[in-house]
C-alpha cells in the first residue's frame, strides 16, 4: 500500500472517530450553563475563522485577491437580506470576473 | 502530501482539521438522540454545513430535519464532485475561474450572519477572524481554526 493510501485511509478513520466521539459524550456533562454558552459561540468562532482563512490565506501567506472582493459582495448581499443562493452566486460571479479579466 | 509532507503528518493535520466536527457532534447529539447504527450515520454527516443549518432552526424537529437534509446533501454532492474531479480535474481546471474560491467563504458568511444577534457575537466573530489570520503564517494548517475554540471558551465564561 502506498503512502498516499495510508494517509487517505488513516485520515478517514480519525475524521470519523472525531465525529463519533463528539456524538458519544454523555449528555449530563453538557447541561451546564457555562458550557451551553460556550457551545453557542463555537459555530461562530469556527465558521468565522474558516471564512477568514478561505478568503485571505494562500497556503501560509496572507493575500488580498479576487476572493476578498467576492466575500465583500456576499456581505453586502446579506446586509440587504438577499436569499442564500443570491449571496453565494453574487460572490462567485464577482470573484470570477476579477480573476478572469484582471 | 502534495506539499511534500509524510503520511503521518497528513493524518495529523486532517485529524486536527476534523476536530471541530467532534464539537459539532457535542451540539447535535442532545438534539438527535440516536444510538447504534443511526449514531454512526449521524456522525458521518456531522460537518460545518449540517450543524450550522440545524442550529439555526427554531425547534428540535426542524433542527433534526435541517441536519439530515443538509448532511446527506453535502455527503452526496461532496463525493460526487470529488469523483468527477478525480476523473477529469483538468476539464474544470482552476476553481478560481468559476469563482468557486469565493463561493465557499461566501456560503459560510451566509451561515454565520443569522447567528450574529448582538454586539458580543460580532466582536467574537471579528476576533476569531483576526486570530486565525494571525496564526496562519506561523502555525501548521488546522491550528489557526481549531484554536479559536479558546476564544469561545473565554467569551463564554466571561458573561
């Protein structure tokens, strides 16, 4: 078995294990008010961090490119209460236009 | 591995990236209340999108529906397009040509937006972005994202 298959299968296994462990934590550990406040913030910090990295990171470098323009348009669309597909497609069109024409 | 790493470091990085799914599992388990085989299936479709859609709903029935519909949808299309990509990645070429590089963060913006209900949420979101970008040049992949959970702990305990 080649190294790449070891990596794929090993990572698949640990990826599933992460999820399954999360689902298997006893509920009574989770019913503390401080934990529930933290838990409500977890999606906000993780999704925000993902947006930051996906928009500005190029491997380990930080760059401002067509993605930033696309995400900016998405934020404007959200501000004007645009539906979700409009948000995503307007960002894609903006980014693609800048990437292809400049 | 494309960047020249070993299989072990690839597995470690993937595990770190996926650790947030354990936290999503923590959130979903009390809502789904599933055991055995169903828990295995629920775990498999636990991901950013399914948890995000579920936790935006008003009641548990809608949360469950949101989780399964989104999770199964992501599972099917993720694998379908991975397969198509493996068949003919060169036919699609650079994802940036289609704006896909901006579509993904834009979609995540759409999932964050309804969650930002007060000033603290905005601050937490902004600090998380700044933190992740600060760490990006100096830490291995995955660290900038998963360590923002510390920010959730700090801000969650504060109030």
